[in-house]
């Protein structure tokens, strides 16, 4: 059985082009592994593959979920495992492509069977953050679960909150739950590649891509999205570029201001993604060239190597 191919990397790194080349080479079908590209109604601002790109290979889970839904990593994992089985059953190779590290970890390391967090534990953890700040939250996470806390970045508010919430809810450390976790994909069933261009090139790509999004009609897309009156706390409302363009359309800032803020936040997000993949996917193959043709050549060399 040909292993699944996992192609990861920060936003604007060139994953779409590389995944299409990989799909053509191995007879693959592309499955979305990006937590924002899963939502419908935002194809431009979330940089989903366009119609021409989708025509070159079958694509799955892009624009598949209503933005009013809070789509979880658990649901994604369930949906993807069903897709992998279906694709393999047709003699094709599943390609998981995206920038959401938690999705890749869910497949290759498994999801810890943690009970749902109740409102009391969630509010208690939020109060720690509000009263003691991020440093206080990290201190509490280190006190309650030093194993899990030392695995995350000091500024990773969401993951630190998660560590604290789990202990408050269950009395048991998240790291203990994680130790009992079995990955859905065995090591022999997948191989991973990280696209990792140099930072200057990546930041230039991010800036240029946002300009192309605007030229292609991103403001109209956000205007239509606003008419849905989606809860601002839902993930789709927080997609890169969405809050800034919403603020512009409400008259709260100029388009130039919104554009610069969106670019800045995208660059910061890309930096965090890069750090995550260096820490969490250090054993994966790397493609570092900024040139698309050279990247495809590097991909071919990687695929020619024996898996494992």
C-alpha cells in the first residue's frame, strides 16, 4: 500500500502548486488539512484552490462546511479517515495538504480522549489569563502539567488554556491522556514533507497574495459573508484577513490600514506555523527552495526515495 503523502507548511509557501505536482506523479487525490479552507463562502480570503486547480486533481473538504458551524479537529479526523479509506479503495493515493499542525498531529499522533470541557472549567481558566496575564497562565500550566506545558510555545495562549482547562475539568493532566493515545495512521502508512521557504521570500509571497485576493474580489466576498451575521467568535470569522476587511467595510479603518494589518497578521501567523513545524515535524523531509520548478524537482527526489 502506497503511504499517504502529507504536505505541510506555512501560509503562502506554495503548497497548492506542489500538491498538484505530487497528485499528478503518484495518482493522488488532495484532502484539505487547513482549518480555514474547510469553510464555505470564503474561497478567496482563505486561498482555496481555484476551479482550474481543482480540475487538475480531485479535491476534498475544501469549502465543505458552513461558516456558522464550529468544525472540530475530531470531526475533521473522522471525515478524513473515511476519505482516506475511500480513496485507497479506488486505488488512488491520499494527499493531505495544509498548514494546520493540529490536523496533522491528529492523524500521526492521535487525539487524546479528553472529556468535553465544561463552562465552569473554561471560565476558571479564562480568569487566570485575565487576572495574571499570559505569563501567569503559563505558570499555572507548568504547575498543573509540566510535561504538556513544556511542549508548547510560551506565547501559545490557546494551547496553554487547553492544558489548564483539562486539569480543572478532569483532575487529570492532558499529558496523561496523550500518553494513552494511539495514532489513526501507523508510521508505515504516511510520509511527510514540509515546505519551508526562507522568511523574506515567504513574507513577500504573503504580501503579494493578499493584493491578488483584493484584486480578485475579496471585499465582495467579505461583504457577502457579513450578511450572514456569523458569530465573531466562530473560527471562520477569525480567518486571516476577515476581521480587518470587516472593520474596513464597517468604516472603522481605511482599506490601506486593513490591508497592512492583514498582511502583518498573516506574516506573524506564518512565523508561528514555521516554528510549529520545526518543533513538531522535525523528522519530515524538507523543501526549502523558493523557486516553484525547483521545488517540484525536489519533490520528485523525495518521492523517489524509499518510504520510511
